[in-house]
C-alpha cells in the first residue's frame, strides 16, 4: 500500500512538472480510491430470515430492530464513526441527497416518522471495532417484497460481497435460487448463510440440500447461529463461538478483503503505468532526437503519423464514435424488446392460470406470483443490459488498439423498479345473495308448473311444482355462478394487463435513462483517452522539433536530464511489474 502511494505521488509530481494536469487529476483520484479502506458487504434475504439478528450478532451490538413484527423496509447502511449518529438520506428534486439527522432510538419507528417522504436509505455511524476495520454493512429490505431484488442488484457495482441469509427451517426456494443466480452472473463474491441452526434440529439436512442446489454456482454455504454467537461473546466462551459458525464467515470476509485489495492494486498499477507511458512518450521522443540529430526527421515523421491517427480518434466523426452511437441505438432497442417480451410471457402465463382457476379465491397468491415474477424479469433484463453494455465497451476499445492496452470503464447499472399497482378484485356475493339468486330462479319454476298442475286439480304448491322450482333454481344458481366467475376472470385479466402496462410504461423511460447514462460514460471515457493520447503525441512532436534547434553545448546537458527522468519512470513502472511501451 505504502509503495503504491509513493509511486502515485512520484508519478503525479512528474506529471505536474511537465504540465500534465489531466494526468495529475486521474492520479489523485486513484490515490483517493487507494486510501479508502471501506469494503461494502450487502446482507440480503427474504423477510423473517434473521438478517437483522445476524447483523447484531456480527457487530456484537443491538442496533437493528428484531421481532416478529419488525422487518427492514428501507436500506440500512452501517459504517464506522467515533460517535454514534443516524441520518435519513432523502431523495429530492433540489439535490441528489439530503441528509436529516434523527435519534438512533427512533430507528424502529422511522416509517411512521418519515411518512410521505422519499427515503433512499438510512445511514448509521457507529463506534464499532469491525466497522473500524473498513467494513460497511448494508441491511436490505426482504427480496421477496415488490421490487426489492432489483434494488439489491442495483447496488452490486459498488459492492464487494453479498451475504444471502436463509434460515434452516426449509431449503432454498425458487425465488432465492433465482436471486443467487443473478448475483452470481454479476460476478460479486457471494456466500449463503443458513441461519437459526440452534432452532431447527434438522438443519444439517437443509444445509446439505442447499449445497446440492448451489452445486452448479459453486457458492459457499455457511451454517451459522446468531444466538450462539451472542451467548459466546457474552460469556467469552470459545467453544460456543466455534459452534456459532462465525469463524468461517470471518474467513470468507478476509478473503473478500484480500481479493478487493489485489484488484485495487492492479487497477492503480495500470493507472500509474498509463500515466508513465504518456510521460515517457514525450521524454523519449525528445531524447531520441537529441541523441541522433540525423534521424530526428524520421522520429518527427513517425510522430506526425501518430498525431494524425490520434486526431482522427479525437474527431466527432471518428469510427469509434459511430460504433458507439450504433451500439447504443441497438442496445436501447434490444433491451426494451427483451423486457417487453418477458412481460408478454408473464401476461400469457397469468391469463392461462386465471382461465383454469377462480381468481377471486387465489388473488393474493396471484399478486405475489406476479410481483415476484416481474421482479425477476426486471433483474434478468438489468443484468442482460449490463452485459451488453460491457460488450459494447469492448467493441469500442478495439478502435484504440493502435494506442496499446485500453482500460474499460466501470459501468453502473440503474434499475427499472416496479411502479405499478395491482388492482383488487371486487369480492364475491355473500351467502344471502346466493340464496336469493336461487330463490329468484326457483320462483319461475314453481309458478309455471304450479299453474299447469292446477288444471289437474292440484294445489299451486305440490311436489311437482316444488321439484320444478328446485331444478330451475339450481340451474339459475349455476348459471349465475358461471357468469360471476367469467366476470371475475375478465376483471383479473384486465388488472394484470394494466399492472404490466404500467411496468412497461415506466420501464421505457428507465431504459432510455440507462442507455443515456451508458452512452455518456463510454463517450467521456474514450474521448478522454483520445484527448490524452493526442496531447501526449502533440507534446512529443513539439519537443522533437524543438530539439533540432538546440545547440551542441546544451544538447549534452538536456540529454542527461531526459535520461535521468526516463530512468526514474522506468524504475517506477518496474516496481509495478506492469509492462509499458517505453
């Protein structure tokens, strides 16, 4: 760490000396990333799986509300601070974030206290030893609720690991497996925590079943008990601590931190190497012209050709600009079509199920299935769009192959959240109304047959007229029941269509915003590469041209200065173990 920081400072000083403030800004930004020790750990899971109790046991501090009627509804971010404080992060039209402090004791009542406000998350700053090591824990709302899975997926680009919490009462469900597949496809380190092993004697069978379900994903499955962990810390009992399973969890977190540090070092090393290449280009060109004035014209000609290539990349009509524009257009259309196709499939499946069942009896189950399936579709569409954006970034980078290795930009993903509301069906008629329907139908049968039998000398009410009334009343009741069922099915289908139409309507806007963001990110990234390259070549060309007019007495002194600067740069890049074009 100290070596990289020293190399960053030295390279930034060299860039500042040569007037390359653009390189200085990138190196200073890299230094800020390197000095940031925070590692973001997302804790996800269905409601009532023990997420909050697990976090309390992990931190050895009762901070998250726990109880049968307590559940996380707003993302909760826990980070270190010398003094405890809590903040609401609100989304407003004036700025991206507005922070409002509130007493930590009111955390459990925060929903009622902040009614009517758009809350992005809650930030808790605590004086905790684990958080002091740079760990940032994010407690997320249950992924089984509307739009929560997509909300967690949206956090993945800035996350270092995901801990999926599921209790030992039953094996992993289909929605949980779908969520784990989506996280795995994104490439974030993930572990599955089987909680409440102290509560369920059969937890080992559930544990083995979960391992079989996750065999293809090769995700670690760790059995833990928050209650045993709490007792172990209270009693200072090492055996209870081992039985709680938190030892393996801490080992997983240490591996995550190690991998993150290695990835950060590689990124910073490439940043230093890239800056060194830009600085070496100008120094090397001038030095070559000073050492061999007779071949200076050849060096200048090569630089002029390179400058022409860089100018072509810098123009708005460059080939990479056209590739990017075409790719963004295709991306927007394909992503929109993919989501609409997924929603159409959900609509067809829902309508087929409604045709075979009574939606009035199963409307709550239909609503849960619909919101969960839509959430999965939005998540898959989001991951597919992100994969397509990365492929587009690689295609654009191919236009910069002549300049050497080109780093790819980090692409954030902006989710499409469920914003529609599934309407409620009108309740079916009551028992009294059903009886009245049957009586109304039977009245006609009794009257018709009763009048006919009076000619035979029978009374109006006789066995024949009563039997006819029962038959006609039964048929009227069955016809009315079928008509009510048909009406409920039509209402249910319309409600499903309206819900999916609302999703598609808002998704169209979200897709445009996402593709515009991707477009701006890629455009600015590659335009910056083209601009830095053009400036480096232009300065190299100027230095080579000016070296031709240097007097012989000054040439040796200038050559010595350049050789020293180049040797220093080569020494720095050699320490990185990253090859350069110097």
